[in-house]
């Protein structure tokens, strides 16, 4: 997965997480929670396989 694909996926995951808080989405709350859990598991897999690596910005100590 390249950065552009990851950024698109991440933006979609953030949108789902934000949708959980909307009162009109109570009917699909279970689906939204499951989707969020799957997204977190995917991030964990990327980190474990070293496809997603955190790099500390140079300006931080």
C-alpha cells in the first residue's frame, strides 16, 4: 500500500469514527463499531509487518 492509498484509507476510517458520534447513526452503531475495530486491527497488522513505521519529526527532541 503506498502513501496515497493509505491516506485515503485513513481518511475513510476517520470519517467512520466521526459518524459513530452522530445521533442519526444509532441504528447502524454496531456496524460502525465493527468497522472501527477492523480498522484498528489493520493498523496493528501494518505496524507489526513494518509496513507502517512512525518516524519522529526531526524538529522534536
